[in-house]
C-alpha cells in the first residue's frame, strides 16, 4: 500500500527511474572493470570528477551570472576531469619509474584535494555565488533533487555506453580476458583500452548526483562482484550485474522514501554490500558455505577409503 502511494508521486518515480538506471548501467559496465582488476581506475575517476563538477559550475557562473547544477553542465565536467586524471597518471608512469597504482593514487589525491578546496571556496565566497546551495551534495549524493532533465541526461549517457559495449562486444570480451590475443588478432588494443576507460567514466559520472563521488565506485564493483559468484559466463554476468544494480538502487530509493532522514546513496551501497556478502556465502559453486561442504565431503571420502584398506 505504501509503495503504491509512493509510485503515485512524480518526484519518487523520477528518482526511482534514475537510480535504477544508474544501478543497471554501472553494474553491467563494472563487470569489465572487475574482470580487468581496474577498480582503482574507477575510484580515481569518481573522486577526480568532483574537480570537474566544481570547475564547470564556476564556468557556468562566469558565463551566465548564476552557477548551474544541471547534469547537462556538470556531467561533461566530471568526464573531462576523470579522463584528464587517468591521462596524467599514464603520462607520469610512462615518463618516470613510478608504478601504475602509485600514479593513480597521486592523481586521485591531487584532483580530489583540489576539488574539495574549490568546493569550500565556492561555499564561503563573499559575496555569495548564486546557485551554490546544495553543490556539496555531490560528495555523498542527493537523489531527491533529481529532475526530469537529469533523468534524460542519465538515459542518454547510459544508453550510449551500453550501445557501444554491445556493438564492440566481441572485441571488448577478447581484450578483457587476453590482451595479447586481441593484439595478435589485429585489434587496436590501445584504442580499445581508452574506449573501455571512456565507458567506465560514463558508468561512474551518471551516478554522481544520486550516489555521490565518494560512494559511486561501489555501484561499479559490488554488482559485478556479486554476479561473478553465480555464473561462469560473461554474458550472464553482465545481465545479472545489471539486475542486481537496479534492484539495490530500487531498494535504497524505497527505504529512503519510507524512512525519513535516511539518505538514498548510502542505503543503495549498503544493499549492494549485503548482496555481495550473501553471494560470497551462498553461491552454489563459489560460495564459502558450498566450498566448506565440498571440502568436508571430500575429507569424509578420504577417511572412508583409508579405513576400508
């Protein structure tokens, strides 16, 4: 009954569709990040995007006299900052003896630290910058502020990313599991690498409003990690991760709407973490409990054979 009443509210429907779309897109794209062990790349993109958000907010203020928090303005800024952070980290690694993970860590600290500094400056600027109120919500998300225009932007970026992934499915699949084989087949592996990074960036930045730059990495990793426990096929893993991501987003949105004072983003992430823990424990082939029963059964068979000798 409560759910039916919530579905009658336009704002709730907008937030529900937006968060479910983010969960489905991030979950499916996150499978490639999970299998390639590039979770740190996603973390760098997520935290670095804060700098792009604040800078593009300031640019909109300088151009129009009022800062815009529309996703049509802020998402391009987040994309630019994320790609720039990854590009600079790769440049540092190629020109110095710094390891790849260290280069990523340095860029994360620089971009996120600068973003926090600019965010505080915008909040305390005197005279006040018009439109600055609520800008800090991008740290941990503010799903309730989502509008229909934001939902359209999420749909455009999300559908575009999924379309590219499906069109180049064979190439991305080979490159994910065996880059050397992909190179020997004549694929442009460097181009595929940057294309995949671009897809990662899209999967992250569309969730900055509803989940926030600090927690959005969980939506890239958690559904993929949970889906991996239940399947051996990449195709079914991607579909299952999308379903898990959308389901966790729906649960978080409903709980946040029913229980006052609970933010949507952290509840979505908590739901995802619960699914991951349940999958690790109860998955039929990879689960800890199944593995324990299998080891116990093997031990009993060994003892029976020894006793029968």
